[in-house]
C-alpha cells in the first residue's frame, strides 16, 4: 500500500490534486501521531480518506467526469483504493465506511464514538489535541476539494458535529466514581463542573426530565433549585451527597464559599424547600453541623434560623443557633 508520504507523484499530475494530497496527508499524519506508525494506523487513515472522498461526492452534481478523472490520477500515484470503488459508493448514496466514520451532529460513526471516552473533557476555550485537529482538518480539505465550498466552512461543520457529541458525552456516560473522587479531593483541574456532574451521575432518573442541552446550560445551583421546585426531598438528598463527599473541605474557605455561598445559597433560602430542609435538620445532626459550622456562615444560615420562627420550630432554632455560635468562622 502506498500513501502520500511514501509515493513519488508522476510528472503529469494535475496541479489541482495537490489540495487533495494535502488533505489525505493531513489525515495520515494526525492518525499516525495518535495511533503510531504501524500498518494498522496507515490503513485506518486510508479508509478515512476514502470515506471523505465518497461522502463529498454523494451529491449527483459532484459526480462529474472531471472529478472522476482527478480520482483516477490520484489513485495512480497512491493506489490504496481505486476511483471506481469511491464512485461506486457515492452512486449508492452512502459513503464508504459510513458506519465507522460518519460524523454529523445527529450521528457518530464507531471510530469517533470510540474516541470520546479517551479525549480530554471538552471545553470550548481549550484547543483540540493536535492530532485530532489535523485529522479533521484533512477531512475538511478533502470535502472542500470536491464540493468547492471554502475550507473554513467545511472544517467548522465537522468541528461543530464532533463538539456536540464530545460535549454531551460526560452527561450521557458519567463516571460517578471518578466524579466522587474529584469532589472528595476538591479537584477541578480536569472538569470545572464536577459537582453538577456528580449529581447528574448519582440521580439519573431525576435529571432525566431534562435534555442533555438543558443540563449543559445549568450550573449546580440551578440543578438543585429546579429539582427542589418539583421534588424537594430528592433535592435535599442531592445537597447531602455534595456535602458528605466534600465534607473534609468544609473547613476551607474556598470550598465552603463555593458550596454554601454559591451552589446552595439560594437553595437554603427557598421558601418552598425550607420546610422539608428543616424537617431533615431535626433528624440529621451531621447535615446541621455541615451547614452551620462550615467556613462560610452568612444569609443561608440566618434564613434557615428565621424559617424556624415561621414554622414554629423553636427547639431546632435553639440547636442551630448554638451550632452557629460555636462556629469559629462566624
């Protein structure tokens, strides 16, 4: 098998083929950077290139004599496939190796799907791994060669398609054990949404009422509040999971402010949730100490104590006030 890296082009090659060669070479270099230089990686890159060619030629108006001749010239120099095989796939209306390499916002081939758990967590502000960008960029160059559309438009379409699946993967396939460990360490280095994602992983039936897109737009506070409006008991269990998991850090100002001064700030002051929360506090001294003896004491605790007056819970009020009075951070 000869690849663009190995073959020596004929002198009569059409200058236009250089763009196609660059696209295939970019795919090859990206795949080899990640999978190594063996024959298996080379074959994978060639199949992906063939997929890109046949996909670009799906519109009947692109199946021209000129494009056929260009394919013939290309495969004379790089005979890892034939023009006839590429065109035959295009004529069927389905690209070659579709099940493996399909990449749209609606569907994902097995090659891309297998990569998702191995990729770093998707964040819009972070660049892609170089090998992945090279591979997708090469695919966009092939598409551009046959479609005539600008390369940026083709690249954007492919990137947006992969991004949508990449971004949704942690929501659809959460790793609860890893998330619990990260919250326990209070380590946000790989995922800034570990608290929210832990709740999603731990309460799949509860969060099932929202779409992935809706969950991705929520932060921890919004998820707790939205849940609390519909099911305050479950929302309280969510809160307890966060506090129990991060308990060792509640005496640290940064962690306590994040949990009580942000994630749980509005939750503790929500009048529709407070009756259930006070009922839980009456029987759960661990939760009471987490809330009232952490390194953050402000409006949430004050509002819960005030709610005791409104709901006639004077014994609970005295207990919570005593915990707050003993709090060295108060």
